[in-house]
């Protein structure tokens, strides 16, 4: 419940709270409002700088595209179809492409391989013992048992197409009617050899032939140019048994390559080991790297000359072991010829109970044939056209089974007629009709002995062996002829045939050469320069509005200075250009300031300059450096480098990491492992065993491994000792040897980093830091003049002493970029500095506001307390007065006495 003192005027009759509000309002207007007005004004100034910085940031982004040359690097790609309608490919050019014209003929597009097995009566029936064994699908092992069905084999093949090393081959079952089915394998990747199959136990000794995926023959795995290649493998350095998925490892053996005996140890040898061994034996082999989908890589061994089974192989192995090694490596592959469909009748016997032949007389056939008997033959040829023949027996003693076959084969109305013929013959007493075209067929034959003349012959029910094409779709590599050079790749995307250009093939058009034209996109450059002018004018307009009458930064000298720095970038002559470059200012090329201060582009003038002298125009607008000595190369320049020419002097040359071992006496002894790690790439090359290798052999195997892993190292034989040299220069280019090798034999220390040394010298007479072959200008020490070459980097490949000069030109884009960066840079840029200074002032004003508000609050509180006390006092006085009055009024009236 409110007390009397808190209710304004209850006792005094004065509305003192209103009086306090009026007093405080007057005080706030006098002391608080001016500060708030200052805060608002200063915040508008800070916001104005932030707004101006945003506008200049857009200018900076545009200037960057001019400064770094990307505004001049756009290319336009045009494909002109050779036949006037379609080229069979599309083309796109990247930043690294060069202008030019190329002729492209698409000879063949890449296709994914698809294989089919033979027709089986059931997809779920048990296959039997003839199918038992292991097969290898693209390096993944699949075990087939006697109790498997076609369905379970499919599932097992699909199971290995998973995980981190999928086979990339999928299996399906194709129903061929009447409950029959066949196994179909499809490669997920385009290119030749997409499905690599081998029986683990060797050709003919596993499930591949039983499934019908191979035909039981073998042949060399040939490349398009006639050389022999291995299967594609996921690694060149891993042990072969791991890559091939076979377990336990096949027996160590030897094979013949180009007549040379080559040992193969599947347990320890890698693909690169075998390659090195072929070359060390005087043969020719190379390790071919192939790019796959998703950036994956695979490797093949390609050898010159024929490969053959070693009839007397090493390691006490057999010729069968040698043959198995060729097949598992993929140097020899199972045949995939199509199978022809055939129809056969029941076995016919002669009078002696022996199988009849074509020469057997009809009268001698068991069951008997009489004159007047007729035979009816009805069916279809392979293309489905019908056949309906009748053979009438006239003299069974003179006519033979061969005459009946001739009737079937006749070219008038028999199976020899039409475009798809079949041939009948007598095989083991049976009439067998075989389609002349291999693959899927509609060939059929029903044979009936009508026996009208009294005979009792029966041809029995016909049995059909279905024909099929093992290669449903032949896996092919993409092949194109580019300016007369044949290019082959497993994918239809050719990304490296023309540097910087990607060709995507869609249709094979042999004989049609289309033209790809790559040219500089002048319009893109013009639009980029126009964008620079547009953003400059936006910054100018923003500055004029902000500094004009009523602007948030009216008469701001700092903002005018910022615009002057941008303007000077356009008015200052470009330092560092070649003496012959006529474009010393942007205006010479068509980018000039108008009388009103805006920046405009003369389209005609700029296009003419770009057309006639694009290189000089680019040099005038972008930032770039050049070296006077051919042994020197400009690398880069930091944002502190000043335009100009700087002398380079080298006091110490960079060296490579290199070491020659000692202690190797002939061949290494011991099955020790050697690992070499490159510090630059982080990759490691591994030799599983050094046993029996000379320095030359170790070097050959290491170089193969270095090539596979893309390591910048070279191994060599230095007088019978192993020498390893890093391709890079400087202290960061190191290599380290680890493993179980004997340090005394090789003369290398385990885990010791072998490193080179860095270049030393000066740039522009100032100190520079070396890293490898690159010298970079240092930052000047405190309290000393700035180093104008700070951040200027030069690579030197020459000798000691004077290394010529390096000239750096900022260009219009570079000068504009630095001016814009000076305004927008976070922390110490002009806009940030101005905004931070204003915000600091606002912080102080806000503190004053808090102090004044606190004082005013205290005064209000004091006045409120005083008036409340007054109200309470008056209330008490009034109460006492009322009491006294009541007491007085209660006294007796003396006048009545």
C-alpha cells in the first residue's frame, strides 16, 4: 500500500512529480542530448567509412582479376564439324591452354566390356564338381564350390565388387526362357580389358570354361600395337600375390619374355620388380600408368616380343607352373570366341552296332529303312526363317546317311539357303546341324522318320546346344587422331591429349576430321577492363556523396586522400615495362579519366590494342616480373615489392641431396627390405628383398618404384655402389632410408636424412633468404629503410656471382589493387583506421553518456526523496492540526456558563 509521502500532492496539493519530470527534461536537453547527437553523428561517419570500404572492396576484387592476368587469360573454344553436322566430340579449354587450331578425328569411343557365359538349364540347380575351383576377377578371388548354383556364383562375384578395393565388375543372370539362364559380367569402367579373368589353377582347370566365360584356349594379351601386356593392377609396388588375390602364392617359377628367362616370385615380387628384371636381362619392358574414374590409377607391364611358357623353369617348378604364371599375370589370357548353336538328333547305329557315318547306307541303319519311307525335317535357320524338307527314300541300299545330310544342306530350300546358313554333318552317329554364324541363334531342327514303306528308324528328340557371344560388348579404348597423332585412353574424356584442353568423345566418325580452335577471348578482357572502370566510378560517386554538403563525411580530407590514391594509380606512368612497350599508362590502351573525373573505356581503342599487341597490353595492366639472365626466373612478388629493376648476386649455390654407398661387394646378401622416403612428396618406395641384387639391379628396381610413386629421386650404379640423388635442391629436398637392410653392405645410415643446401645471395644489394634455388628479398630490420625488394623471389640455375637483374612492373591493375588494398585492408587500412578512430571516440562519448545519465538519475532520486519527505511532514502537520481541531472542538463552551 502506497504511503502518503509517495503520492504526489496528496498532502501538499502540489504535483511535484510533474515538476521533477520537467526539471529533468530540461537537464537532459542541456547535458545529455548534445552527447547523444554527437554519438549519432559519429556513428554515421563510421558507417560511411564502412560503406565506402565495401564499394572499394568491389573495386579491389575487379582490380585483382586485372592484376593477376586472369582478365587476359580467358579462352574461347570453337568446334567446327568436318562433315558440316556433327564432330563426335565437345571441347573445353582451361587456363593452361594455349591458343591454336587442332584437327581431331574420333576413330572409336570407349565402351564398357560385357561378357556372357553359356546357357544353363537352371539358375538354382547345383553346378557340380566340374565347376569347382577359384577364379580371379580383376584381382579379387572368387571361390566356386561343387554345391554352388549359377545364382550363388553371381552373388559371390558381386560380393567382391565392394569395399576399398572393388573389382568394378558386376554380375547378373539373364533369363533365356524355359527356366534357362546365363551369367553375364559387366565392367563398371570403360576401356579395353575392363574384365580381367583367370582361373587360379590355370586355364582349363577352373570354373571359367565350365561357366562358358572362356572357350578353353589361351593367347597372348596383345596391345593395339602388337606388344604384350599384363593385367591392370592397382599398385606397382605391392606383392603380386596380394594384387592378384590368390592364396597361397603360386609357386616361384620362370617365364620367357622375348626369349629371355625371367624369374617370377609371386610372394615377394611386385609389378615394377618384374619390369626391372626384364630390362636387366636385356629385354624391353615398361610400367604403364593408366588413369581411371575418380582419379584412381592402375598399372600394367607392357613388354616387347612374345611371351612363352618356360619348359624348364627355375626353382624346380614345372612347365605348368610357368603357364599358370603367364595366365595370372595376364600376359596370356583365356579365349573369348563366340560359340555356334547346334542341334543334334539321337545316335544312329549301323548293323554292327557301331555309330553310323555319312557313308553308312540307309539300309544298314539299325531299325531299318525301306523304299518309300520319308523323312521330314522342319525347323528354322539362325535368323528365324523356316525350313520344311521331305526326303523320300528310293533305294535304301544305294542311298547313304550323307545323302540325307546333303538334302539338309541344299542351297535351294535347305539350311544352306538364305543369308544365314547352317551346316549338317554326321558326328558320332548323330546328325548335327551347326549354325554358320556364332552367337545367339534361332536355329532349330525337328527330324521325323515317317516309315511309310515299312521301316522303323527313329531320329529321336533333338537336343539343342545354345550358341552365344562371350563378348556381348567388346571393351574398347577411346581412340582419336589429333593432328595426325593417335591418342588412346580408356575413358571418353581426353584431358591431356591437348595441354589444357578437355575433349569429350561421343561418336566415332572415322574419316571425319573436325577442327578445334582455341583463341583468346578479347571480349572477356574488354568486359573485365570495363568492370574496373564501373567499380572505380562507383567508388568516386560514393566519395562525392559522402564528402558533399550534408554528407556523413563532409569535407573529409582522409576520404579525398583515399580517392586521390586510386586516381594516382591511373595517372602514374607504369614503371618496369619493357622499353619497347608503348602502353605506359592505361589511357594509351583506352582506359582514361574524363574531365569530370570518371573512368571510361574506349572500346575501339582497347580492342585494337588487344588485337595487335595483346602481350604488351597485358604487361601494362597486370603485375609481372622478368629476368635479364636466361638462367634466372622470376617466381613471385609480395605486396611490398616496389616496381623497378634489382640486381641479383649469388654467393652460394643450392645443392641436391645425394649419397653414394660403400661396402657392396658384387651382389647384396640377405632377404632384407629397403624403403626410401622422399620428404617432398611424402611417398615411399619399397623393395621387398635385396637378395642377390647388384647395385645396378637395385638401382633399376628403385627407379621403377620412384616412377610409379612419382618421387623425384634417381638411383644409379656408381662404380658398383648404390647412389641416390634427389631431383630437388635445398635443405627441404631430403630422402631417408629405412627397413631391415644391412648398413654396412649398402653404406647408407638408416633414418638419416640426406639433404641438400639452399642458395645464398642478395637482391638489389639487400639481404635475401634462400630456399632451394629460390632467393627471396628479406624484410628490412627495424629502424632501417624499407627494402623495396622485400618479398621478391627469383630462381637461379646458373653459377656463382652476378646473376643479372630482375625487373618488376605493377601495371595499372597492380597499382589500383595496392591503392584499394590500402583503403580496405583489415586492421591498418585507411577505412579501418578511420572507422576504428571514430568508434574509439564513440566509446568515450558513450562513457560520458553513462556518467551524465548516472548524475541525472541521482538528482532525480534526490529530488524525489526530498519532495516525499516534504509530503510526509505536511501530512503529519495536517494530521496534528486535525487532532488539535477536534480536541478544541470537544472542549465545553464557556460562553454557556
